[in-house]
């Protein structure tokens, strides 16, 4: 955990990989991660944790498969949304976005169950910020 303030814009400027989050700090047993995203992620589910999203730049779309059927939520810049644990979802950003996520340390970006992982998606629990 950093003992100095972390600039989110500087953190985002420090890497170019898509769908490959960087851990900017920790709060108790949770990581605060930032990521650059573009295109589609993979359908996945987190069995034991919710997944929090804050859109810093651009627009993020999250497709959800819920008991009542499939729906899509659109998050413009400055919006937050929490995907409930056990809900299959697929984030996407057709024109690109920068996001902040808050999840338990060790949570994989592709969840506990997922489809085939495309080459542009990094299956990770987050990378240290350089």
C-alpha cells in the first residue's frame, strides 16, 4: 500500500495494456484497481464477491444474465455500478474507457467461472503499479 497519494491519471498513464488492471492501493482486504478497457471482456461470474465499477473516462457497458433474463446497463463517465455476486456478466467498452474496481484481494478478473479467455483479456488478480 502506498504511503503517499496516488494520482489516478498518472497511474493510468503508466501502462497501455487493456483489460489488465493495476492495483493502486488496498483497503483492509480489498484491492482498488484501475484498468484501461476496450472491446469485450469474457462472460464470467464471481461466486463469492460483488464487483464494483466506477467509470473514470469513457463509457462502460455491462451485460448481465439474471433470473429474469438478460439486460444491459450503460455506465457513462462518473457512474458506479455493482454486479451482485453470482451474476454472470460481461463488461465491454466499444470506444474505450478507464475504470476503477474495488474487489477482495486475489479476485481474478475472469471470475470463478468463465468462457474461453480471448488473447486481449489478462486473467489476473491485478498487477502492482510501477
